[in-house]
C-alpha cells in the first residue's frame, strides 16, 4: 500500500511524525520513511534525491541522524512534503 497509495503513505508518515517527540520517536519516524523508501525502491529514491544509496540506508537506519537537507530531499523523492500545523 505504501507504493500504490500516496495518500496512505502520507497518513502513515504523519502518524510517525506525531510520535517523533516521544521516547524512541525519531527511530519510529526514520523507520516509517525507510519503509516508504523501500516500497518505492531505495535505489530509485536515492537517485531522485541525488543522494548515494548507501547514504540513504545510513540516514534511515535505526541510528540514523539525517540532516534537514537529506530529510527534505528524501521526502521530496518519495513524493511527500513536510508540513507545519497549529
């Protein structure tokens, strides 16, 4: 569903983002983005993001700490955007 339904992927990532401030939440967010990237093909996402494939794996690993630039590039490459709400 993560590959076939962009709306589902967006809702899935938004739910993970809501938990990002909880203990372990950053790992949950990275895992969700990794699952979306895997569903679309890591190599394809890496190419669209202009990031080496190995760097994508490292950034989205359980110990990953991607820069904002990397995070935004990966989101864009998966067809998603980061938003802010009040």
